C-alpha cells in the first residue's frame, strides 16, 4: 500500500504483536510472531477495509531469560510502544486492534488498552484464550504452527515439558521464569499435535477477531 492509497481509505488496522523467545526444542524463536501474523492476515482476508501493519517482533519475554535466542523488553516498554503508535496514527485509521501472539504480553497490552481508553483513543486487543496446562510450545502452539508454517516445526525433536497448570506453577514462574519449572522450555506437551487441529484452532481464533472487527 502506498501513502496515497492509505489516505484514500478509512481503515481498520491490525497490529500483529509477536515475540522472539525460546519455544522448546522443536519450534522456532519467532513462533508467536508467526502466529500473530497468521491470525491477522486470515482475519483481514475476508473484510475489505481491514489492513495489517508490519508485525512487532520483540516484546516482553523476560520469563524466558536464560534460554538462548530470547530477546525481550520490559512490559512497560511494550505498553509505551503501543501507546506511541496509537497516539501518532492518522485519521485514515478508523480503529486499531492489537493481535497479540504472546501470552506474556497480556498485562502490557491490557495496560495500553486502558490508558488509550482514558485518553479517548480507541485501542482493542485480541489474545488467545488462556491455555490450561498447554501454555507454551505445547500441543496448541505446535498444531497452529503445523497449520501456518509446517516447514519450521521440528516434530522429531518435540518433547513434553511441565504439564502443571499455570496457576500451580505461578510462584516458581514469577521468581525463576520458565527455566525454573521446565528445563526444556516447554509448558505443556506437544504430543498429538496435528495440522488439522491447528487449522481448527486457527479458525476459532480468526472468527473471534472477525467478530471484534464487525462488532
Ligand atoms: Zn508462543
């Protein structure tokens, strides 16, 4: 899209918010970014006035510190980044919706939405529903990645991680991050993941975003 094409519309803007963080032995570091883009692109495909911004690929991943390849900024920085984008976006954008691929950003995104509401600016956000016992690099994310980017999934290297619920693990997670509860970085178990399951999950997520855009 050129600037003149942008100026000619009243767009609903989707901003994919990803992360660069370890995803166990079998998924790539940019899993959350790919998922955010995958959901945003599919939601935008069916609606004429929706456009997708370039993805934001680094965010709040401090809980994955100590695992090679992880890049992070604090939650406050993520909130500030989103606020600045919303504050400076022009009138060609009728609405802005963050498509958040990384559960660890939930608090930062929610803070940005609340601050924007206080300032009288519309910002919405979508995050995948809380995945009980399957929070990170488990069956859900592995299935969705098999649907979005199967060439990036090393299924032969998949291993189970900790399958306790996030609530149970929270005290340890808060103090020591993922490394304290799961040496291989997985929260959940990728066993049973499939492309079919990923397509179905993706359809549910895309339908949620489309409902937000039409609602
Ligand atoms: Zn992830």
